[in-house]
């Protein structure tokens, strides 16, 4: 049994897992239409590789970019590209962006797969390339490109892979049921990731209440006969699923402020990501589907669906029996770190792990915000060991430099501080706003620096050109003077 550690703060929250945890994964029906936002990450915009009217097959790349944080987007079924137009996308601000719209044809025809015969004979670079081409990203919610994580650089020594099976956020059970249904796929995916990283230590972390998942993974590891991989139970404490918190619990290592897990020799991947890596390498299948938890008292049948990426949320809700009259809010993600959706025609994307159709009793209603009473409960609950009260004062005052001094960007926006705040202050909103302002200010400063460099270069060029003109004029005058002196001397001699 591996030793576990404790991180600072955290909360034990009502889980609400029983709504969907004991139901088997159901394959969602093929939708009539698939919708693909071209903005996959903030600041990363894909470019379509298809045009309206073009026929596509499942697994075909329909958008890509040469941005280093981009991964290609694949059609999740065969059909015809209807149009490329602006639609509301899954985003906290409810903004619209360019989307590829595909009308499916019902045949679900796919490109021929190209599996790797034996991944153990492949160099790490080749595996990373194939994982990138398969469009695989972290399926725990952040959607960071997996191929980037697998290339930490020669300056970092990685000794441990951690597979994150800790679904600390209430309601979400997609990873739990996947670990129960496909433990062999996850284990083999973990071994592929370990080979790509060249590490000899792999740990799968599950919460202590996930007995079925723990037993299934233990049996799969035993069957694999690979002693480098172990599974460990960890406390069900929110937000244990955060990378830095999970690393602390499993290894005892503290990720430095402003640092990343690779700085302490650890790479974290989600269990669903590991399964997708296996499918990409050993079955030659790109990422075109994922398991999504559809839950909450606002939907008639809570369950986990294996859904095509690009499926409208309304299709999944209908497959779960539709809405209850009590539905109050539709949330993508969990109640702590998810965000409300303005409508259900929005598609699921690679980062979508949960659709929460919440009744009024399941969402925090607007309450009157009262002045901070300096109780310090927020600091006790903060899993990153920050001082939320100080961050609140400085972010409210717009003092961005002070916010940075108090490690604003170490905040993971988990919402623990808000839950315990007796004054009902929307603390995370202030932190997000301060982060946005800081990023915007940095971008403006960068633009100003670029403009200054251009201006200085222009002044230098003008000064150089002026000096060159002056030098040419001086030389010309000297030549004329010499010529005149020579002519005078010639006339005198005559």
C-alpha cells in the first residue's frame, strides 16, 4: 500500500455521485448534425481543412493549426459539411465563434485505421506525433494537448506518471464508470504513456469510495504482469483531482509556485486520456468520442453516455428522457468549476466531462453579498495555501501588482473560498477578472514594447540615412573642391 499525504485546505462536499455512478455506459445515438467550434483553447484558433458541400468520413481531419498548442479536429461520423458559420460555443462568456457544421448521413463510414504493431518498438517522438495527429488532449476538463505533456524537454527528468482517476467534483462519474468498464484499455494506455516518457513508475489514483474501479484496475494490472504500475486509493476530498493537489497526495512533492508538475519529475494524465491514447496507438482511432455524465435533478434519467464529439447537448438530454419541470440551470462541468450555458444547442467538445441539468435546490441562488468580516475561513479552505482575503481586497481595488505578489495565478479557481465565505462574496469572479486584466495589461505592454522597438528602429534608420546622405554630400563637395583646385592649377600652369 502506497503512503499518501495531505494537501492544505480542501472541502468534503456532498457528492451526488449515486445519481449516475451505478449505471452502465450507454452509446449515445448518432446525431443528425455535428457542430465543431474552431476555437479549441483560448488563443488557439483552428483553420478548416474542409469546405461547405464536401463529404467527410469518420476520423477525417476537418480543422487544424500550426500553433504549438493546437491539436487537429476530426469528424465524428460520415456526412456532408453543411456550412462554416458563427454559433454559440461552450464558453463561460457565452460568446459565438466560427463552427464547422456537418450533416451526418447515418452510414457512419470511417477512414481506414492505422494501428501501431508494437508500440514498444516505437521511439517516443513517433508516439507523440501519432498522439498529436489523433487529436488527443486531456479529458479531465483542461483539454491540454497530450503530446505536449509527453515532451517536457531535456532539462526536466521525469520519474513518475500519475493517472488521475480522482473525480473530486460533485455529480461527475464518467471516469469512475470508464475505469469499471474498460480497465484493460486504461492500463495499456498507461503503459504506452510510460514508454513515451521512459519512466519506470506509474500510479493510478482513485478515490477511496471507488471500490469497483479499484478492483477492476487492480485485476487489469495483475493480468498485464507489469509491476511498474500500481493503483492507490486516496481520500475523496475536493479538489484532490487538481494536478498539484494530486501530486502532493500521491508523492508528497510540492509543485513550486508558478511551476508545473514536470518541475518535480511528475506527469499527470486523466484516465480517459490514457484510454484514448490506447485507442490511437493500438487501434489507430483518433479522438472522436468521449464519455459524458448527464446528471442532475433537472433531467429525467441520469446516466453516462459515450457521445460523439460535436453532438448538440439537446440530443443527449433527449436521450436521457428530457428535462424535468424543476430544471433551473444547464451547466457544462460540475457545480464548482463548471459554467452555465445559455442554451442546449451548444455541442459537447473534447473538454466536456459533464452536463448538469440542475434543479433550483442544486444551484446556489443569488444571495446578498455582505462586507468581508475577516474570519479567515477562506484561507483555511484554500487548497493552494493562498490568502484569498488579500487577493479579494487587491483585485477589488484593481491593484494588479499586489495581486501578483500574492500569487494570483496560482489560484486554480476551485471555489472552496466561496463555499465557506459567510459573507457570500463571489471571490472567484474577482480573481478571474484580475487575471484577465493582468493578461490584457501584459499584452498591451508587449504591444507597446513592440511599437517602441519599431519606432526606435525607424528613428535609427532615419538617423542612419541622414548621416549617409550627409557623408555622400561631404564626399561630393570634397570631390568638387579637388576638381576645381585641379582646374585652377592647370589654368595657372598654362
